[in-house]
């Protein structure tokens, strides 16, 4: 029996990166996974990966930044296996720019995916979880949700909002059987931070950028997708029943408190 045996989890942003890694670890631990993102082909790749672990998996294409699509997605997830035990709010976007180069459209775009969708999905999931008296919400925030970073002010604003929502929602539903926590990764190998693109923008090599980034990490390496996924398993499982409103940093020791 896995640590998430027979649970049903809705995972946003499951088409690649951290979301795909979470989907796979959840499947290994016995969860049935409702996988969503906008890229159907990539979602299908995730589905093929996870069904190999003997669980049920379903792909649903939706843009979470569109409220009507997000609501239809949750309804489809609830109908799929008759309920939802875990919501993993993982989908997110990152548009790096110096502060003065941002347009208000950038603010709108990032906030709609990273904040509005997380808020809406959290509300919808809680309404359902209240009817059962149990549920887990795992938000993938970031170290950018707790501290400052250069050239990504809007991203940091959005992740600070996710951290704030995590704490407030956790407080309101702490005595209702609903645990709401966040994972705050540092820079993750294989995720959205494309070191090659970053290197090109600085006129440097990927190796130079990797070295500069890693030099800030006490462990001397980046965190892996699987390490983040393990934490998401813990927060989705009964092992974390006594924990809510926490925003747990996983960063190889970068930022210790
Ligand atoms: N990678 C890191 O170093 C790092 C560090 C800290 C926090 N995080 C956070 O971890 C989460 C996952 O990051 P990642 O590195 O795995 O990023 P990624 O590789 O870029 O994946 C992002 C996922 O979000 C989905 N997505 C984006 N916009 C969407 C939308 N409008 N509707 C539905 N799905 C959407 C993407 O799917 P489609 O393209 O198919 O829609 C994709 O599956 C994000 O919230 C990110 O902020 C990442």
C-alpha cells in the first residue's frame, strides 16, 4: 500500500517539470491522478508514465487562467472518480525582466496564472472538501515567495501572494480537516529556469551561469524535480496531518530562515 493509496489528486501544470515529477511520485504512492495543463501531447506523455505504476490517470486540457475553464476542470475532476482528496496547485509562469521594463500586461498575465488560478482552485477545492470533512491542498510557491530576487519582481509578488493565501486559507480551515501547505523550492534542475536561455541573455555559457547559480547554494548543487515531488507527497499524505499553513523551503540550504 502506497502512502497515497486510493487518493484522487488534481495536479495542475502536469505536462512537464515539477508537475510531471509530482504526478509520477503520486502514482508510485498509489494516487489516481487527474492531470491538467494546456499542452495535450505533453500531458499524454505524463499519463503514459504514471499508468505504468498501476493507477488511474486522466488528462484534461485547460488554461487555468481562464476562470470558466478552471471551474469546468474542477467539475470534471470531481466527476472523474467521485471526489477529490488532494489539490496540487503547481501550474505557474515566470517572465524575468528588470522592474522598469515590465508592462502592465506582464503583471496581468503572471497574476492570472500564478495567483488568480490558485485562489479560484483553492476556493473550489475547499467547497468540495468541506462536504467530506477532509482534504489536502499543496501549493507550489517558491523561495521567491519569501525573499527578494533580481529581475523578476512580478514573479516574486505572485509567489508572496501564494504564501499569503496558503497561511490565511490554512487558518480558516484548520479545524475543518483541510490541510493547506506550500512547498517553496529554490532553483530546480529541469524546471522552468532554462539555464541555456539565461546564459544566452547574459552572453555567457550555460556552464558559467550554472556555476554562478550553484555558488549560492550551500549544498553545491541544484535541487532535483524528484526531491520537490517527495515533499509534495508528504504534504498530500496522512503523515502531514498535523501540519497546516506551512511554507517549506527546499533549496539545498539557500536561505535558511
Ligand atoms: N523550476 C524552478 O526552479 C522553480 C522554483 C520554485 C518554484 N517553482 C514553481 O514550481 C511550479 C512548476 O514549475 P516548473 O519549473 O515545473 O515549470 P515549467 O516546467 O515551466 O512547467 C509549468 C507547468 O505549468 C503549466 N502551465 C503554465 N501556464 C498554464 C496555464 N495558463 N494553464 C494551465 N497550465 C499552465 C505548464 O503546462 P503547459 O505549458 O502545457 O500549459 C507546465 O506544465 C511553478 O509554479 C513554479 O513557479 C519552480
